[in-house]
C-alpha cells in the first residue's frame, strides 16, 4: 500500500552506500516516475542531469574547489565530504528546474512540481531498496559553472543514490493532529 511505502521512505546518506551499482534500467524507471509528478499548466519544469563514473568525481572536485574559493574559513572536514560524497554514490542526479519562459505560473509552483518529481523518484527508490538523499548545498548557485544550463534553468540540489546494507532506523513523527486545524 502506498501509505506504508511513504512511511518507510528514509534519507540514506552516501556514507551508508555499498559498491553495488544501480542498473540503467532501474535509473530509467526512477526517472520515469519523476515524469509523472503533478504540474500546473503542464509546464513539466523538472530537469535532471545524471552523473555516473568519472563525472561524479569531477562534481566532487568542483564542489570542494568552489567551497574553498568562496568560503572565508573552509573546514577540512567539509572539503573532504564535498570531495568524497559523489564518488561514494552509485549515481548522483542534479535536480534542476526549468522556468516556464512564458511565466504562466508562479516560480514557486515550478519548484514545487520539481520537488514532487523528486518525491516520486524517492518513493520509487524506497520500493526498489535503493537509498537516496536530497542535498541542497549553498554551492548549487555555482552549478552553471559546472553544467551547461539553459536560460531560466537552475539547479535545486543533488539526489544521491546507492544500494545499502542493513536496516534503516525507525522514525517517529509528531502526531498529524498537532499540525492540522479543522474548520467546519
């Protein structure tokens, strides 16, 4: 049942991934799930850049270098994490949003639609036993220096993916009743 899958979805971080690859067919299934997200006025703003192999290492090098160039007091532990996380993942997908040139909907709706596409991917990963994590470092503002982005396209973060060993922790949530106001 979908509600159970939603409850089982977790953030699984690159340090938890093993060396098992993710097949191209599985990646295509995950990306196809993204393509069925809701979209106002059918703008379909989600765009994805799939990094495999050496391109993951290049991303790590770019992020670590850019962090050192832009941070007044760069921390060695963060440099190491930025450098190594992409290579620990089987796949890194850059999550991008292409703004509707006609601006027929507010930008926040385009961002929301892209986030729903990522949620579809995440749920698909959970169902397939693939760990995933959405990271949105401040460095995404510089991704036009790494990727060729179209006019009106911007990077919203990275979706790290990989197989993992062992069980994931249980998670508790505050009751929904604490977050809802009923008007009758």
